[in-house]
C-alpha cells in the first residue's frame, strides 16, 4: 500500500505534466482532469468533470473509443493509439492516447485512465520530412551528405543516376569514391571551409563515375549542423553540366570557325577589290582614248559611251566593296584636314551636273564660309551619296534643296527631296549593309551600301546621320560633322 508521501509525489507528477491526464468511469464520464488537459483542450476541470468524454473527441472517433473502453473494462491491458482531440474552440488536433485500466486494491477494474499527448508538432515535422524526402528522391540532381571525415551518409536516386553507384554501394564509403585524384586537394579545402561553417556556392569541377568516366558538375556544398548547432558534416548538391560544357565547347568552336571564315571572306573581298581596281582603271583609260578618237557622228561612239558608263558603275561597286571591307576590318583611316564645306558642296554639284540636269538642285547660303576639320574625300563621298540618292529617288523636274547650318554641336547639312519617300518600317534599316527598300525603290539602280558606308564615315568622325521621311512625299537626310573650326555664324538656322 502506498503511503501519503508516495501519493503526494504521484499527484504532483499528474498536476505538473504537460500531457493531458484524465480518468473516466465506464459510462465515459470524466472523473479527473489535470492542468495539462486544461491546457491542451482548453476546458477547465470545472467545465469538464462530470461531462462525457465525447466533448473532447470528434464524433467519428467516439464509438471506437467506447469499444476500447469496454475491452479495458473486461480485463484487456492498456491500449495505445493515435486519434484526434477537439478543443473548446472546436479545433481538432492529432493526439496520441494511452488508455489503461484503474484497479482497486482487490485488483478490480474500476475506471479508465487516459493520457493524451498533442502530436500536432510531430505530425507537422513528419509531413515536412516526407515532403523533403520526396523532393530529394525525385531530384535529378545528386544530393549527397557526408560527415566531417568525408564518409558518405546519404545518397539519393539522382546521385545513383549521375555517378552510377547504388546507395548501398556508396553509403559508408569515403567521398573520394567520386573524386578524381587530380581534385583530391580541392576536397580537403572544401572540408576545411565547411568545418568553419562556410557554404560553397556553385563551383564547377570534375567528378568520377563508377564506370571511370569523368563528368563536369556544378556543386553547392552546405554545412550540416546537429541540434546544438555543431557542424557534423556537409550536404552536397551536384548537377551534371557535361552537356552544357559540351554545348559551350561546340559553340566556341563554331564561333571561331565562323570568325575564321569571316576573316577569310573579308581578306578575299579586300584582295579581290584591290585586284579589280587596276584592270578597271586601264579599261576606263583605254575607252576614254577611244572616245576622244571617235567623231560625234560615228556609229561606235554610243557603244563606247555605254561601256564607259558601265565601267563607272563597276568602279563604284568595287570602291564600295573595298570600303565595306575596310569598315569590317577596322581599317577605315581618315585623312583629316581643314576645308570649306560650301566650296566642297559647289564642287560636288558641279561634278554631278550631267546626272542632275533634269532636276533643280538648290544650295542655300551659297556664299557662307564653313570651315571644318574632317576627311575631305570621305565627306565628299557621303554628300555625293545622299545628293545623288535625292536625285535618283525623286521625279524629274523636282527640286532638291541643300541647306547648311552651324550649330553648337557641329555643322549640319540637310538634303531634302520631294521623291518617293521611305515607309516608317524601313527607316531604321536603310543604314544597314546591303539593305534596299523593295517595290518601286528597287527599280532604281544601286547596291544598298552607300548609306551604310556614309553612316560609318560619319561615326568615324564622331558625327552622325539621320533621316526624316514620308512615303510618297519625300525625304530629308541630315548629316552632322562635329569638328568645327570657324564658321560664319550668320548661317545658324
Ligand atoms: P542604294 O542607293 O545604292 O540602293 P543606299 O545605301 O544609298 O543604297 O540607300 C539604301 C536604300 O535607301 C535605297 O535603296 C533606297 O531604298 C533608300 N533611300 C536612300 N535615299 C533615299 C531617298 N532620298 N529617297 C527614298 N529612298 C531612299
């Protein structure tokens, strides 16, 4: 028989327990209710004692518990099971329950004791653990853990697939199993860092597979701590990046092949254009001699004129190709000098006279002195291109206006025509290499590189070129040459 002090100790244990400890009679009526029960279920003992236990259990579990109580009443030993409890606020939560018989001194069962523990936290952990496990198991990446001695402690299916070792073969072995000899030093420094609590993010390295092959992997390694925060190992996530590395290698190879071919093409263009220049010059000179020797009424003069015209076109094409090659090779050198832009424009208009005889080309401010510092020959080439385009793409008899303006940023030349204009979707493209607008514009002769070369020439001068245009109304091409030495500022427009 227990004495009073035993009883007091037992009573203290029951009172201070975090678990719900209660008892009921065989009809299910609650007889005792400790502080733990009040805490877990939210009812005070005054509210619960004398009530049926179904007040703290969801309806669907009540019958099962009653039949377990019957079994205990009939002599069955303690029952341990998991079910659900219901709080005073109506919320249900998972509980682990132990029901035991309460016996009197004659060993007769006189009631039932119930110990209930709230296992919500445990269930949550179990849920997260199984979620984590399913993520690890379904990952294509290798997820591996090891202790600080480098002994493998876990090995997921991704690791099996990447490295070829089954989990049973790898767990318990040293991580050097998958490290090539040349990378063993790297592993030692990784372990050192991990021991200091440092994480290693995305290092790209090489690992060895079961079949002896080596693969490129991207690895992230994090320290693993025990409950007390002590570092006990490392977890490693490794991704097989061999295919990506292979693709990058192929791409680099492809790019260098392309560069090689491109250089070859540029060299060839440069060489071919150079080589073509001499025979063209000789043909042109011979034709000119022939032209001079023929009388105006000779039947052959037309043939010679036509041939000279074609030789000129050929010569222009060759020069343009040579310029494109020079731009591509970064060899467009400028010969900078000081000259008068107005004088240059007059010279160009004079040279263009035969071509422009069906148009009226008006130069605004024909007496302005505009001294600039630039490559005269190259600026001449740009202006010839945009003025001849204005003439080419506008109807006979129309007027082409050329205006100059001296601004703070540089000298601006505007060439305006009333021609076919350019559709908005083509405006940005006309400065690209070999671009020609289709439709009616393509019926005019040309190569589509003039504006590209012009824009590049201006870019080399630190200047720029742009266009304002409206389809079927006309275009205005602008160039800006930044280096201004002196100018007649009355020109400012
Ligand atoms: P090309 O005149 O030899 O074709 P460009 O590079 O000088 O080459 O011009 C490219 C294209 O821009 C031309 O084919 C034409 O479609 C368009 N373009 C250039 N200048 C004008 C203009 N003044 N009016 C209308 N379209 C133009």
